[in-house]
């Protein structure tokens, strides 16, 4: 089964530099889907700039395949 790639931006404020769990009380941030990686990266960059004062705020661009139906 093949499909098109879509891109998401996910992350939030992490508990520490391991980036394996969110800080207590922090919410998972998710944006997308986006049709291309450059748009997702731009959104990630914009959101990171808004939270530049939060040391452990990190966002990641990830992709997923959407099956043709």
C-alpha cells in the first residue's frame, strides 16, 4: 500500500535534555498536517521563536504516509 507523505510538527516543553517526557503539566503540541516538509519546518521555526525563553521547548518535524483510499 503506497500513499503520500504528510508532515506534522510535534513537541512541547520537555522535563530535561533527554527529551523523552514532557514537563509535568505541559501539553503536547501538534501542528499539521502539512503537504511538504518546508512548510512544516517553517511552522516549527515560528512556534519555537514564540517560546524562545523556554529552555526545554523543542519541536520536531515528522512525517507519515497517508494511504490512498
